[in-house]
């Protein structure tokens, strides 16, 4: 009796925990949904067409499958030897040959026409209102606005550091609905405007895609590919790198924020002001306090995800705290590695000379390093291309 009571109590507790866990998990608008079986909710006309095409093909193939196997099993069952049927002895029939050639041909044409229409439309990147270059890096995305109100704006988009810390801790307990999909700088585009995405990569093959938009395009080093979308809804939409691009592949999300035209123009103006403020003079000589303060922000946005906020590294990621290269008086060694990458560490040439000088100066003076060394932007500029 007592054992039965204990079992009942355990079942109730387990049900409570399951209910609590289920209550914490919710659909992410523009992203994955709980127990999702169908395609993502479409936000573009192309995605709607793809969804219709998906169901059209699935139903067509299912009907063909049922008809063919129904005839086959009926024939096998009704004309089996055990009920006295004898095999027929005949040669080819022109009528049968024509029928079983013509019917599949018609079926293929009926399936190919809508598929071709959607495929051709999805590849028509002409007359775009906004053109953006998306560059894949290990493991982040770089965006450059080539046309439109935000022309000239560029930035890097990386996984939110708090989500990486949750992952490093084993993702125990409650996790946010946008877990491993939140970024520091989302791609902002206007609603009901044709947006052309030009893809390329800096190191290995990546792939840029948003399921709700019905787009996915490989980003290949040394090559340029393109795709497009026109979102009919405002809001946040999510995707990920769709090519296995290395050990940090799971930490390379894509976040597109679709806003109204007025909001987009306002955002573009703000971004241009931010970029203008970052146009530092590479000849400027910084003090240790100023440059390490800036370097701490650069480190948190770009380096802490791998090297950890405490600089201790993890697994194959080498520690910066106490690193001989970081503490070396020859500053050119660390500058060269940060610019060009080494081993699992990617190149960071996309950052400005001032940001690179700042983050290197920060690592040389953070934690237990305390070298007192300052790296100036001019020193980074001198090492580019070497």
C-alpha cells in the first residue's frame, strides 16, 4: 500500500514537472513552433507558393501510390493460382504501351508546370528595392547594405553572448523561446519591399536562409550567389546557417527584423550616425584606459562566446588569460593571429583597425595579464596583408 502511494506521488510529481516544462516552451513567432510538423508559417508570397506546391506534390504522389498499389494488390489477390487462374500468354500491346507512356507523361507535365513557375520566380532577383551582401564567417554573419536608404551601412551579427553562456552551462532549467537564435545586430529590412541578398563567404561554405521567407542560398568562398524575398508581414524572423561549417555551426543564427518603411528610414539614419562615429583616425594615439575600455566592449561582442568572459577558453579554444602570445612583448605576433586567424580561430580582418587594437590591448591588460602594453591602430594597419 505504501509502495503504491509512493509510485502515485512520483507520477504526480513527474506530471507536474512535465507540465511546468511544457508551459515554459512556447512557439517562437517567425521561428520554430512546439511540435511543429508542417512548414513554417509563410511571410512571403514565394513561401506561400512553396507550401502549396509541397502539399500538391505530396497529395499527387499519395494518390498515385494508392491507385497503383490498389490495382496491383487487387490483381494479385483476384487472379491468384489457388482459385484456379492460369497465367495469360500474350505479347506486347500497342494500346497498353501508349497508355502507360502517355499517362505518366501527363502527370509529369502537370507536376512540372507549377514547380517551374515557383522556381523561376524564386530566382528572379531583378528590380530589387534593397540589396544586401551577406558574408558568412566562422561563425557569424557580416551584412553590407549596397543600395536603398541604408546604403553604406555594414555590421557583424553574432549570437547573443547570454545564449552562449546558457549553452556552455548545459542549457539546464528554463531557456528563452529564441534560444540560440538571438543575435546582437539583426538584419533590418522594410516590409513589402523586394530585398536582394547577395551571399558569399570568407572561409568555408555557409548557407543563408529564412524558412518563413522560403529562401535558402549557399554562401561559397570566392563566389557570389543571390536570392530575394519580399516580406508581407512585419516582425522578427529566424533562420540558421544551413551548411555544416565547423564546430561552432550551431551558434550561427540569422535574425531578420522586418519593419515599416518609416521605421526603416529612421533605423538607417541612426546606423549611419553610429558608423560615422566609428570612423576613427588610424593615426590617433590612444591612452591605455580609453582603448581598453573600448576593447572590453569589442571582446564581449565578438570574442567572449569562445574564449569566455574570464579569458579561460574551453576545450580546443585556447585561454587568453596567461597566454604567452598575449603577454609577449612582440605585439606583432598577436596582431597577426587576430588578423589572419590560426587553427580554430577565424580571421577578424572585418573589424576596424581601432577595434582590433582595442581588443588586443584589452586582452593584454585584462585578468592576470596586466602587461601595461598598448596596441595602437597604426600598428594593426601596418600588419594588414602581411
